[in-house]
C-alpha cells in the first residue's frame, strides 16, 4: 500500500507512522506536515506542506494512494479563531480536494469524543450511533463535528469510498503536553463545587495502535477510543500537585472567560466554552473497537495516567 498521512510528524501521527511502517503490506508512507518526524521512520517520505495550501499535486503526482489519513489539527486552542478554522476546517477541505483529485477510495479521519458535545444525558457512555449534537461545544469540538460532516458528504458524493473515523477521548501518556493536563497541574486550579467529575482517557500508544487496527479492519464508520475506567478530577488534580478550589460552575465559566481574554495562562489555557466539558459529561463506549475490531487496550485509565506521572517524575522532565 501507498499511504498519505497529514500531520504525520505530530504527537499521535508519528506513532501511527511507526505502526504502519512495521507492516509488511505498507510500501510507502507520505508524511505531509510542516516539520519532519523527530526521528527517522522507515518507508516515510516527508513533504513539507501546510494543509492550508493546495494538496492536489501530492495526490496526482504518482501512483494512486491506497489510503489517505487526515490527522493534521490544532489540539491546543489558538487565540486566533480564524487561523484555527483555516487549519482545521480549511485543511479538511484541502485534504478532501486532494482525495477527489487522486481518486482515493479509502479515507480516514481522526475526530474526537468531544464531537458528541457535553450534555447531562451523556453520563451514560455513548456508542457510535449517538448523534453528534450541535451543543455544547468549544471551537475544537465544534470543528471536529463539522469536519465529520464534510467527510460524510465527500463519501456520499464518491460512491465506493470506504470512510473510517475515530473519536478518541483525552490522550495521555509519557509524552503528552496539552492544555487539559496543563490546566489541572497548575499550583491552583478550579473544580465544580458539589461533585467530582470523571474523565475518560486513552494511552498515547493504545490510541495509535487502535487507529491502525481500525484501518486494517476495513470496517466502515466511526469508532470511539477510550481506555477502560475513568479518572476522578479530584484524583488527577491531587496527583498533579494542584490545589483544587471548589467553586460553582458559573464562577468557573466566568473565571475562564476572564483568564482567556486577558491571556492569564497561569489560570487557564482553554476557552471558556471548554468549562462545559468539565461540568457536563461526554462519556463514550469503545464497544465497536473491542467487539468488531477485536482491539485490546494495554493500559486502563489509571495506568495511562500513571505513565504520565512516572515520566514527569524523571530528572530533567
């Protein structure tokens, strides 16, 4: 197979490339990113290109690609919402234009469990048949939901297309660095008064392995990815050494609004809308991944979190 991957040099992308490179049926991997992988990966041909640029020449310049995977995205929120949209939604459009030009019949997109939205009804884990609700969202989750719609429309317009989507929860592990984890390890952090929210996570290596397992299965549709178990917010904050102050959700929302707009990263690094993903649930089930694909997680939620803590405790980290 020839495989094109956008964002292949990233946190999860580089792990996916290594997993794919180890397969005997993969001949060539084209990594489209702004920087090369941190270390050399067999079979990988790096192309320096932003997904905001025209990508069609990459899809039409040689033998057709058997699989195209869109992983390029901004995980940490940008304060420039228009730029974030150009990268995420504009980049999705450029990717799909390339797939159409090159006649790619197997498409893969890394979405997010946040695409379902945060709602009180989502306390019971959702399977993939649940609707992606238009509320409540922050820019990242809203655009993941929107991008899924673009992929679905493309597949409907191109009969015979195999479309696969994965929706991971919070990815964690020894190498993680995202605004969610950083927000909970500040000297002082907030927690909604009156209850202790729980988080779903997936270990970085399990996430990459699950992605490749889904691709290899050739089963169409969406697949949630989350490790067994959950993490109470109180445990995460305590283990990260943060002093948690319980406050009403409305106060959390107001504090996040002020911190975001005044760029007070010592208090918050995410947009105020993200507070709803702390005060309202967005739990998912990995039933399809485990039962239909046969995937087995190597780390449960606590083990994934412990791997991050162990790496953080190493000298020089």
